[in-house]
């Protein structure tokens, strides 16, 4: 006897795919954004160098976060990592050395986060929140609470210039990082096992996967990517701002979560994160071009994140049950005597 | 969902089955995580009085009180959210600033009662939105309140245009801000009263009991027939009301209000709560110890300022303290489980 | 061991494993040879799964050694895998987001320079699937497979490691008869090729179809280990339950069922496929069955703790029928529920005994929302005395008490509500003998005072002693009903395992 996959027809397959994939909300948002922007502010598409730059800015940090969230952990410290690495880089006169030290600092921060999560046993939300605050302070200490100017301004200006067409080095780095992470999470064993660690940690451990090492890798990736974003920002602006990063935190979380990376781990993809970053980037540029001030942009992106996090596909069912019990009819509620 | 705190894949342990009580274990770590704040605060104050020039002056002490009051009010309120095992409410930053701006800005144009009414409505809105998202939709509290922070601050800056509002020189706000009882400003007394009220709510009422019970074990609380969504909403509403009062006190202190005036309150309040020994794992904690945590953080900040240490290093020091306190708590729990 | 048997591949000697004070595996020795299918049977909680986790290196034995091919086993789960022991877990351990091929090769993914060698991965996965005779699309995500197919993928993962010893823990629990036959035939093939197989099952007929040797565990000890030809199904069941005439039924009450209190019709829920159930005042209904049969899911669906897919539950409150749709109103209407997992679902361990008892009774113990401390203390201490908490210190954290005392606290908090209908799921699991007797006394008193009681228990003697009527649940359905007079361990076991061994 042979046992086989149950056949469910094309329609069933599509329906199943739709139920399993988590990128749906991201695609809906992207479609909405594209339609609305195409009608109201089409210049956002013609000014694609600006738009691409914005997508890269949001997307890069979100890519690193994706690696961590896939394992069911969270890295809130990315915002400060970005600020600290930028400040470190700008404080070192030699550009090359500065970049290397800044990136190393990002990896180191990832390691420290992982130590607290893996060996001390602190929930990653709280551990990285503490790091977020402490590193923000560190950025102030190193920078003496002022923006630090890059000593090699020419390099910065050169960095900001487009290479080919609209593609600036920032966009190129983002594309390379996206491809690298996509390959890592789909083709490299260690990356693929992130899904196992996030999906069923006990099973991953039983199958002989080095769970702790994977968690270390994830935090190191997110630290490194955040530092990379800090380095790029510093180069483009020819100065490092110790207060940088707080709005990046919001946008990058929004990109990953709307892109379908499930906070409990095990589900999601960098493609989804890219979709999320694309929709948020286009939206932001369109809003800016239509003269909407940044405060209102924050309201938009904050609302998108709020909606994304409460419509998490895995939680909708739980929410439905909660709503039912929340609005229980009261006549049933009396204590019988 | 986010209860996946254990990282190492530890096989489940069965219950201990000896009859009677399991052996009582005394652990320094456990003691430090729960009661350490009494000793450390006392030590810190003694050190400050003896070694730090300028600490023991009347003017300085009054200043410490002034700065501690709004942070303290936020912290004792937010203790409810932390005890209910929902990490924290980051949006207090936006809430405090909003309440300040409404109090000063709206009372200038529409009068004092309208300002208070509006502030109250806004506070309830914050509490209910955060509470529903976390309690009903089971979303992660950190992410939810991160997004409401940005929404709230965005709205505030948009509507206020980011400008600074000044209260009238002879208004009730000014009068309240200047009032003192000896060296103790009225705002510090407000903190004490709120602490007392919230202590009563947490320890003596059904609602407080459910907050603690829910934080200790969500499933068991639900299975006792409790409407847990209401408990979570309640915790966030309490935090919001406290943040509103903190905003009033903060605005009264300087008789001005601006959208950036409460930056860092999330951080300071969390530091006070955690150093006070309230566990981020939920269930355990006390409003009174949060008050001590507030004193600890305020005195420490004051000492650092008096010693001429910059804002950055202060942040690093307190950030390190948070991580240390949480680590001690986490390790103590591990010891307790063995 | 008999002299004509070949040298064992796996040899475990004098394994002891304790959890806290309880001994889960007590001085067990077991040896398996190449080509042998060795059955390990026993009641729920006999220590089978714990023993297998020790063999697979997931748990470390407190005493004793495990040898594979003469070499001492070391290095935890990883060491065991490398030594050639593969365990198919009872609970599924697949990663839903990954494909079938990836799941099969999880932990042994072929790589070059860290990159997955996809072609090799699929070839190896296909080979493993071929070995067990199952065809599944290798690129299909596991989340789309049926439960049965997932079980086969799980087995394929174990087989892909080309183990010397293959351990299967209740592999047929979720399979249909046809699928079960397929699995058994496949195991036979693997054994013929020289693999040593340990086969854990409740289902005695399966064991007798394929196994060569049988080891019976009871209360963590080996009670019998013999070639299968030398025993019979009936004898095995006797040894599993063991207490043939030791059962003390003298404590059985004479039940005087009163009015109908709860009636459930057509209950369907996760793992529950249409159950009707009536419970009367003063009556204790027992639910027997194997682990995974759907008993816990059934009672949770009845009280409303988990969502129902279909069916109605009616509770009679002073003669008025009331529909029970969700949990909170159920509790307010007088339903009590003592959950299976007291530490995760039953108690707030970091809170005091008094707090835990007060939790469902808080409305009665407060005035205008303010807790009446004196009344609460008296209430809690009365109940602590009533359930025999020792020591009766209501201010201590529940977490400091032993399992038996903790369970008494869970029961005490519901006693305080004077429930019309109460469900107790595994009320005495992990509880010492003294506490067990007291809990039994409390349950009987509850019924004597007019409550309708539903008890889920995997402890057969307990079920027989307590229940007036026993419903046996299998595959989410009630497959048999026995009155107190007709029930014995054998009849319950037969219904539970699906093999009619008695009478017929």
C-alpha cells in the first residue's frame, strides 16, 4: 500500500497556500499604497532614487530583525546599535578602520544580547530593551551629546552619489544584504534551521540542532545589520547623530511585522519584509512629497504597526474567542442562588 | 505567545512529590531581587549624605523631590502593567507629554475644567486602546505601546505644532507647582497619595488581586472564571491615569508644556519598577517598593549630576542597573526552580 | 538473556530516573538485538516514555548505563543520535513551515560549505520515504499534510538517519487501521533487514502482530520480559494492570443519582468527534481511555474552556435549563473545573494558598470590590482543613507545597463555590498515596452532597473505585459504557485499546 498526499485540486491548493503564507497583509498594503500613491502623488514613482533610498533605509534594519524574529526572539536594541555604531565610526579618524570597528561593535552588541537571552534566561524583549537604553547613553557618552562630523567628508559625499542610474551605494548594499539573507535563510543549513528554532524549539533541540548557537547567530546578524545601517547613514550625512534610530525602530518593526514575520517565530520570510519595507518606503516618500509633515507620517506608520500586530494571523483566532467572552451577555452572569 | 522565555530546551520537570512542604530554600539572589532595594536605597542615601558635596542641602533635596514626583507617579502606575506580566507601557512618554500640553494649552483657551476633562478622555483612550490590543488581541505589549507612542506623539506634535505652551503667571497651575510643605513640594505629596491609593488597590481590592493573579498564571486565572481581557485593560487604564497625573505635575512644576518634556520617562519608570524588585516575569511586585526604586533612581541621578557626570553616562549606568536587576531576578527564579 | 540470542545492539542496565521525589523509572534493564522488534507495554504513567527519553539521551539517568554495540552512551541527545539511536516521539516534532524533505533531514541536512545540497537532501529524503513505503511530495510544506502523513514523515526522519536502534513511542495513536497495517508491515521489513526496534504501544493486538519480545512496565518497574510466543494478550493485560484482586472496592459508595444536572449533546471539538454525556446529581461519572484519546479535550469543550465546533451543553440550575456556551458564565452558573496540569493551569504558584482558594470565590469574599481579609482567611482556612492541607498554613506560597497538597488546594478553591457540576481531570496524578486517599474521600463527599461529578483518570484502580458509571473514550468518541458492577480493569482496558478481550 502507498500512502500519498491528499489531493485537493487547484482551488484547494491556492486556498491552502493563502492560509499558510503570511505575506498577505503586506501585499494588500503594498497594493493599496501603490494605487493610492499612483492616483494622488505619482511623483513618488518618478523620483525613484529617493524612494529606493527610503526603502533601503527602512528595509536594511528590518532584514536583521527578521532573522531574530524568525526564532521567536526580538531585538529592540537595533535603534541604539545604529546610533552607537555611527558615532563610533565618526569618532575614528581613519575611515576604513572606523567602519570595521563600527561593524565589529554591532556584532559585539548582538553577542551581548544573546548572552543575556541564552545564558541568563532573560526574555529578549526586556534584555534588548535594557540594551536599547544603555546603548543610547553610550552613544551620548562617545559623542559628547553632539553630532560627530565625519573627518573624511569627501568619502561621504562620494558615497551618497548614485552608481548606476538611481542606485546609490545604500541601495546596492540593501540589495546585496537582501539577497545574502534570502540565500542564508533558504539555502544555508544554519539559516534554514532558524525556522526550526522558532517553529518548535524543543523539536529542533531533539533533532540535534545547536539551538543556542543559532540564537547567537541571529542576534549577531541583527546587530551587524543595524551597525551597517548606522555606517551608511553616517557616510551619507557625513556626520553621526547620537539620537538617530528611534523612528527607524518603528518603521523597521512595522516592515517586518506587516510583511508577515510572526512574532512568535517560525513563520515569515525576508521577501515579506521586503514587501513591508517597499510599502512603507513608498508611503513615506509620497507623504513627504505631498508636503505631509513627519509627525503625521509617524501617525500613519504607528497605526500600520498597531494594525499589523493585532491582525497577526496566528492571533486572530484567539482574538475572536476573546471578543466573544468579552461581550458575554450579562444575564448569564448572575450567580445562581 | 511571548512566554517562550526558556531558551535552552529544557525537558519539563515533574512536580516534587514528597508529602508536606518542600524544603524552604534561602537564596541570596532571591532576597536581592525582592528585598534588596531597601538596603541599596538606604546605602545610597547614606553614601550621598556623607560623601557627596551639596547633596544634603535643603535646596538639593527639594530639587530631588521635584524631579522624582512625575517619574514616580508614572512608575507606580506602570507597576500594574509590569505585575500583570505585560512587560511595560512604552507609551507613557506620549501620555505624559499629551497631558501636560492639554493641561497648559487647553486651559489657556478653554478653561481649566475643559482641560482636565479632555486629558481624562485622552488618558482613558490610551488605556483602552493599549489594553484591548494586548488583552483581547493578545498582541505583544512592547510592540503595541511602541506603535501607540508614535501615534500619540505624532498627533500631539501635529496638533500642538511642536510649540511650547506657557501657563499664566497667576493661574492655579502655577500655584500648585510652587506650593510646598516645608521642604517637600506638593507634587511629592501627590506622589505619596497616589502610591498609597494604588497600594490599596493592588493589595486590598479584587481588581488588584486579579492583576497579581493574572501576572502569576494567566491560564489558571482564566480557568477560575475571570474575564482576563478586562484585567489587562484595567492595568493599562491605571497606568494611563497615573501618566495623566504625572503630566499635570510635570507641567505645574515649570508652568510650561512641550511635546518633548517627558522623553526618557519610559526608561526611568521601568528602571524604578525593576530596581524596586517587581519581576518582569509578572505576578510579583509592590507599589511601595517601586516608590523606593524611584527614590533610588532619583538619588542616583542626582549624585551623578552633582559629580558632574553627563547625561550619557547616567543613561548607561541606569541601563546597566536595569539589566543587572533583571538578571538577578532571572537567576533567582532559576535557583528557585531547582 | 538466553544464550541462543545474538549479542544485543542496545543494552540498558539498572536505569533509575527520578523526578523530584517520584521515581519514574525504577531499576529497569532492557536489551534489544538486531532484527528484533521489542515491545514495551504498560499503563499510562508506567514509565515507558521516560525510559525511551533516557535511551535517546534526552533525559540523563540518575543511575544505570546505556550501551550501544558495547560502547557506553554519552553526550546527550546528540551522542545518542550519533551512536545510532533514533526516537520517534509521541508528540509530533515537525517544523510546519519546512518542506517534507527538510523535515526528514532536520538535524542531518547534507551541506557543502554550509550550503544545503538540495539534490542530495531530496534524494536522501526520498530514499527514507521509499524505505517506509510512503509517497509524499517532497516539496510540500508539512503544515499541509494530514496528521497521519505527518506521523509517517516523522518516522521517515528517524529512518533517514539509518539507525541501529529505532524507537517508536505510540506511533499508531493517530492512524487508521489501514495505515496501522502499513506501518506494522514496514517495521517488519526494517527488522528483517537487521534493525533493532523498540515498539511502545497501548494496543496489545498490534504488539502481538509483529513483536518478538515483550517487556511489561508497571509503576516504573519491569514486571515481565519474555519472548512473545510464551505469553498471551490476556496475560499481558493482567501484568500491565497487575492488581487483579488487590482492588479495594469496599470503599465504593452506593450511588443514588438524583436529577439531571448536565447534559451534553453531540459535542465536537479538537480531537472530539461527537459525544453525548449526561451527569446526574450525586453521581460520579468516570472517563477512561488511553492518553490522547480525547478525554481532556472533551471535558474542556464541555465546560467551555476551549472552543467547541459543535454540540450543546445544558446545565440545570434549580430546575431551569441553561445553555453553557463559554467558560466564564459556566463558572458563574456553578461549574467547577480541576484541570489536568495543576502547575500550569490550576495554580498561581507564586501566590499564597489563601489567594489561590480565594480566586474563584472573590466576589463572595469582598464588599464593593474591597477584599474582606478576615472573611477570606477564615474561608481559606476552613477549606484548607476540609481538604486536609498539611501543614495548613494558608499564607504560604502554593509553590512551596508538594504535589498532593497543591492538588488539594486546586480542589479546595472549587469546593468553596459548592459546584453543581465539577470536572476533575487526573485528580491524583503525581500525588502520594495518603493525599490520594483524601482526594478520593473529598470527591465522594462532593457527590454525596449532591454535586454531579465527572472524573477523568488514567489510573484504572482509581477510576474503578470512584466511578458509578465509566465511559471509555477512544478516538474522541465514547466507545463503551460500563456500570460500576460490570467494570473491571480488563474490560476498561479492552475498550480503551480497541481490542475485545473480554467475553464478547
